[in-house]
């Protein structure tokens, strides 16, 4: 079943599993979120729900935002996000989505805004090499240098590496594991790193990856009968 929630990145730490191995994890304050709008095929052409996260004073909202939430009959929320879920038809305005909608072992995708690094050059932004520091290199050691435009194109194609804004863009990390869920503290513990700074807003949903379950004993064995001789030549010769 598809699941989704809005949260805030608390920070990173590490925990230990049963065997004593260290697991780097990110702690996320997930929810509680309130369903602020429900979209149906009859009225909107598709099925989805809008979730609201984090209470805020109504005076800090614009009039359209305040009117939208007042019509739904829910408290003022700072963040709103729409999700297309399979269970959207069974959800109603005012329903609460908590962290325990996920369980330990779930595979998730986390979307957030990456840390902004301002205007950076090609060395830091793209990992370009610099020129030699000796023999009169001049003050151009970290410059982009020649782009190789000839008289035929006489221009630089779009997408060429160069200096510019670094970070501060939407990033999605796919196929992460939920290590622990604490419904009382509205806490999700996720294996690995997620985008954004501490306190950054994140959207969590089921992963779009197709995780196939491996059967024990079948790893590395081909099921192609033409490759039977490669697995066991004696059996292949016996069948012949």
C-alpha cells in the first residue's frame, strides 16, 4: 500500500544493530499530518489527498491559505503537500497521518531541498582540475579555461560545466530503509543520509524502486537450460 508523510530533518546519529554493527541514521520528525483536502475522479479527474504539517498562527497565512483551511475545518498549517495514494478514496478531510503509518523495514524515497552553497566555481561545483601552480600560471589556476569552441559551432552547448549556483535544489534519495519508528515521539529513523539541513522540510513516501525478494540458494545460478553444462558438466553429460 502506498504511504506518505511530511516531516522535518532533526539530524544524523548512529545506532547499533543486534550484531553490534554501526548503522548511520538520520532522525526525522514525521507528522502528525492532517488531511486538508481530498480530490476525487468525479470532481478533479484523479484521486489524491493534500496533507498539512506543522501548526502556525492563522494571522501568518495569506487570506487564500486561511480560507482554504477554514473551509476544510482544520487548524492552520504551515506546509501543504499533495500525494497520490492508493488509499486516498478511503481517507477523509480531518484524518490524521502519524509516523506509525510506516514500519521498520519499509523502503522509502525522501525528497528535500539540498543545502545551498552559493555561487561556486567549476573546481568546487563540478570537480574540475586546476592548472599547474608553477611556471607563471598566473591568477587563473581555478578558472574554467578554454571550452574548445571552434569556428564551426562558434558557441558553447547547453549543459557545459561552469560556475554558478550550487545546491539549493530539490533532491530525492531513493530506496532508503526505515530502521525504527517511534509513534509517541513522531520519529522515523532512516538508514543513511537525506538531503537538506537540520530543520529542513522533507517528503517521505514509498519507494518507486522494484525491490525483488531473493530466494535463498538461488543466488548466482542461471535458470537457462542451455547453460546447464556451465553449472555442472557431469550432470549435463549424463543427460546426454
